C-alpha cells in the first residue's frame, strides 16, 4: 500500500483531472503554473465547494455536475433554486453578489470564474 501523504498531496489527482477541463473552458493558465500552486489549489477548492453546493441545493447526482453543466437546462434548476444556490455561495464565501451579476452566471464554470474574480 502506498503512502497517500499530506492533505495537499490528496488534491493533486483532483487538480490533474480537472486541469484540462478548466483550460478548455477558458480558465487562465496562470492557475496551473507550477510556481503558483496556491492559485491552483484555490481554484480546485472553489470548484469542489460549488459542486457540493449544487448537490445539496439542487439534489442532483454528483456525476451530473461538471464545468459545462448549465444550471437550468442540465441540472434542472428553477428561478427559486438559482436564488438558493447564489445565497449558499454568498454564505460560503462571505460575500454579496448583485442581481445583475448573478443573472449572467448560468454554468458551473461561470460560477467558479466569478468566485475566483471576486476573491482575487
């Protein structure tokens, strides 16, 4: 049996799996620069937290949540669900997202990008 190492070592497979997807959907390459591992870890944690929020708020299967998943069309969210998701995101990151900004977010990738932008 191999030694799994520290908790930061455990995030590497997660990051390795999602890196090509994040790049394909327009996330900045700087997050994947080996020198900037803090940014990479932050982006992976953001995606993981948003995924957990969507699973909890929308009662969707974890396999249905991916970067290109659209909240309404793919995950079955209605307008009240969207409000609940935005509220959960605001609580998780202790921030406020104005309505006009929230209306522009329709996919998981857009939600991750918004959080990353706000938290910079």
